[in-house]
C-alpha cells in the first residue's frame, strides 16, 4: 500500500503543479485534501481485497463526512486523482477513473445501477458541476466543461460542453 500512496503523492505533485523534489512531494501529502481522500480510498481497496465490507463502509462514510465526496464501493481510482474542490463529488458503482483525473467539484460520475458506469482515461479534467452518466468512455486528456451533461463517449483530446454535451474541439 505504501508504494501506491507514494505513487499517488508523486502524481498529485505533478497534477497540482507543485515544485519538483521533496518540497513539492511534502506539499502534496500534507496540504491537499486529495491525498487524504486517496489514503482512505487505498485503505478501502485493501479492505475489499481482504473481504472486510464493514471497514470499506466505515471508510466510505469517513470520506463523505471528511470531504463531502461519495465514492462507490467498487470504484477504481488511478494514481494521483486530484479532487481540486472535493465537496459534492459523487463517483458511483464500479466507475473506472484513470491517473491524474481532476475533479473541480459538485460532479456526478455514473447513474443508477442498471445504466452502467463511466470510464475516464488518464489526465481528464471534469469541470465544476459536470455530470458524466451511463457506460460512457471519456478519452485521455479530454476536458469536460462546467455543468456539461455527458451521455455519449468523448474522444481523447476533445472538449465537451453543454446539455447534452457536444464535442466542440479536438486536438490533432
């Protein structure tokens, strides 16, 4: 678990644009809510692997009380997921969140159990108030605009905005 937490700290250091080396790593560990949330999430993953559902549930409640983030019991978070403004973020079911994904607050990822859950690839930014609903794939480095409602796949390097979201720009 220590190896995963060190990887999380290093990825957060980069995602938060902290200075390189030990000072930036120290800032990532001690000054970000994101790191504390990732510590709780990694502990939840250990509890799941060892079949201890009560610990998983207690840590989920702690995440919600501590930072206002609700992360489903089977969600997978990649290293360095960055909750820039964590309050109001809900990640449901068995969503898959890649490395260095940024959440800017009040986001909903996933819908009801029967609808399926999203996969967000690495380096995706999810703007404040954005919703990503259903079994969609958000490609690497995509940007989801504030208050967008995404119900279809978004290709890599694209920008999605609006309700329902449309892709407005793709990098070559």
